[in-house]
C-alpha cells in the first residue's frame, strides 16, 4: 500500500500536533483496511472517505482502487490519477469536522 499525504494534511498535522499519535494510529488503521475504516462521503465529496480521529476531528482520504471501481475518478479528477497505482491512499485533509468540509 502506498500512502500519499497532501500538503494541507501535513500542515494541519503540524497545527494539531497534540494529537499526532492518535492521527498516526488512525493512518495505520486506514492503511491496513481503508474500506472498513472509511465512511463514504456524498455530494461535492463523492469518492472521498472520512474517518474520525476523535469525537469531532476527522481525516478525509481517497482510496484510488475503490475510487476507480466506483467510477468516482471521473468526478474526483485527480491530476495524477493516471500515474497513481490502485493500491494508493491519499490523505487529503485533517481537522475539526466543520473546518474539514470547507
């Protein structure tokens, strides 16, 4: 499994460094089983998944294999989709629930 971390995710991780260990634990769990750990999002977030780190703090990620199987790649339209392997998880955003969806 290949893990990619977007700049926004890394910046948020630095900002919320107090929960870095909790985030690492969730990232490891997502990497081990992204389908079981992620809740599919809808609407403008179609193709993406969220996973809670704690009560109202979430990780938003994309699992390339599932994105392609569901044909969500047409909606998501990642700039590097053609060069990214199926077994890739992209960690996009991290933060309080309400802020992450802005």
